[in-house]
């Protein structure tokens, strides 16, 4: 089989071929690992099926995910079990019965609740991630929930992928992990495993996928079957359109952010130009020395807070939405954030991080008023500012101007003002607001080094935000 795989690369340059062959050894599970995961999957399937058989609804239990499709990475197997309920079941009942079966099935493995459109259960069993997901047993196209498509995805890919294509999927997944764009969850906003499978089917191999991606246009349109490109109009906000072969009304690219898309395109170009095994290795180390030695550390501002424990998916959604609103408020107050990010230990400690153009602002602010030709507006401007301003004058452009004391002079002032703004005025997610008000701390400049010294999750993001993108430096060198 390996000879068959190599034949696909006979016309590729030797350095590239050598790198890909080395990567294959990183992604292919051994026979022993395959046997172990197969035994585990059978055990999990039996447990879930047994509990499901005791339910009056008699749901159907099937395997899915990368294990069932044979596309899981060496050392990173995950097993999805779908519990399919009658389609006429109320959604609340689906959740109640589905979670009951899931929790009972894997109760010995510290299960946790996760959330997509509806909740499901996740656990780690013998170092393998197991998801038990309730869904509806429906005909193709009669979807009642997003998860209903997943068993059809498995069926489709099992029939469509051969061993070479599966190997290509594994290489693509490992490459995406190495360059930081793998994962459709909101924390990453990148490419899902299923998208990797669809891309591999579309382009035929790992290398062909990268060659095509290196030439992708803005709002690239990708479909396994020939369909009218007018369907693009159905997804006006999409950064890339990848039609689901199981449901051509669904765009698999919805979760992919502009940044992750751009990173994958750049990574594809750089790898093809100068192949390196580094593209298949995830970045691990984020030493504090990078903070200590980088002058940009002086421009860091971190709003750190503690919060009640909640679902990881809900937490990341709240953090991302809040970060977006805080960034807009910074712009409104003429503070320029060069880069912004959020970080969390995914338990009870989180932070918003900003690399600022400057942390302090001049003590005075200049307000630009209307042109004097607008009589009423001019009158209102003068009435408002003549008594309270340091200086009011008419400019060479026939406008009125006023010099006033700046109320918010520093990033500290900004954060204090934002957090104590009238209800809803900050844009911070309501689910985080009370926690932030009660626990927030502001760290500016080199104070961030001490804060990060005991928080690896924060050190990682602080180092990343003041460093050039790895794609443009370490990997491509």
C-alpha cells in the first residue's frame, strides 16, 4: 500500500517527497493502536446500545466521526456515537432522553456536557475522546438538528474514501494542526475534520489540496458535484463556500474565520515553495523570556477576571463576542489596539489581551464642531463648550473647535469606565458581566510577565500577540 501511495508523488521534487514520507509516519496509527481503538470503540458501542435498549423510545445507536471513517490521527483517536431518536420527538425530550442515555453509558469516565445546537456528552476513555451525541433518525434532507447529518457524513465518507485518500486526509489534518488552523470550534474558528475529508475528495491528494488552496480566490466556491455558482448568493457573508456533499444547502465553511483561511492559504504557498517537517509539528513552547526580551511587552494591556464554571463552548462564545465589543469601544475612545485576543484556562480564569499603540493619551482632547454656516448647530456647540472648555476657536476651515480635559486618559481609565458603564453599554456578554465587575484586575506593560508566570494558558497568548506569525518566521525558515 505504501508503494501505491508513493506512486502519487513520483513527479514531485525529492525534498518534498521526503518531507511527505516523513509526515506519513507521524499520522498513520500502528496496527497495535488500531486494534486497541477498535476494541475500545466496540466496548463503548455495546455500553451505549445496552442503555439505549432499556429506553422506551428504542433509539438506534451508530458509530461516527473520524474513527468510523478511518481518518483519525496517530495518537489522537476520537470516537463519536450517535443516538438516533424518532423524528417526531420534541427537542426538549430529545435532549432529556439523549443526555440520560449518554451520561449513564459513560458515567465511569467523568463525563462532561458540551454544546453545539443542543447538548451532548464527552468523556476521555483510556486516553481516547468519546462523544455521545443525540440526534434524530431522519431521511436525508429532513433535518431537525445539525447533528442529524453526521451519520450520513460517515456513510458517505466510508463509501468514498480509499486508503490513499484517507492517508491524504490524515496528512491534511496534521498540516492544519501544525499551522494552527485545525478545529471548527469557536475557540479556533478553523477547518473541521469533515472539511479536510471533503477537500481531499475534491482535489484527490494532500499535495493537490495545498496546490489548489494556494490559488484560492476570495469567497472561493468548492463543490464535489457540479452545481450552479448562483448558490453563492445564499451565503453572502461566507469567507469561503464549501458545499456539504450530503446537503448542498449547507456551507461547511461558515465556521472558518478570515484569519484562519488566510493562514492556510499562506501556509500552503510557503510549504510548496520550501517544504519542511516543521509544518506538521504543533507549536508547544511559549517561554516567558520572549515577554521579557520583547519591547512590545511594554504596550500590553490585560483585563483578567475569574468566573463561574460553564460549558467550554458557551465560555468561548462569550469571550469572543465580548472581545469584539471591547475592541469597538477602544476605537470609539481613540485607543488603537494593534492586536487583540482572549485566553482562558477553560475553568474559572480568563483574560482579554490587547497590544496597544499607546497606553496613555494626552490630557487634552480636541472636539471638532460644525461649520459656522450651520447656525443652529453652531449655537448648540458654543453653548455646550464655552463654559466648560479650556479653549474655543474658529478654525481656518470655518469650523468651531474646543479644547477639553480628556476624561479617559489611560487604558486603566478605559477599562474602569467600560466595566462600570450603564447596563448593556459595555457590550460585554451579560453572562460574564457580573463576574468581571466583581473580580477584574488590570495588568499593564511588564506586570503581565508576573501574571503569566503561573498561567501557561495566558503566557501562550501573550507571547503570540507580541510575536510575528509563526508561519512567516519559524516555519518558513
